[in-house]
C-alpha cells in the first residue's frame, strides 16, 4: 500500500482501508469540518453549515 508515492505497508501484505468508521448517531457529539464545528449535529445543522 502506498500513500503519496511512499510505501506504508510491506509488499505482500493485504490491506483493508475503510474511509469512514460506522458509529451510532447517539455516539456522535460533534462533526469537525473546514467550515466549523457542529455540536450535537442534526440534518438541519449539517445542511446550514455546508451552505455557509
């Protein structure tokens, strides 16, 4: 496996790399984004932040 053309795992090693973890919604207390931090995220708060 390579990252920015640098080997980060030995040859012959199988790698399973998930982009996102799955978490129960009640366990998510904030989402950190370039546009800011959303405390206790809701669909409405997420849409508002993305549009700003």
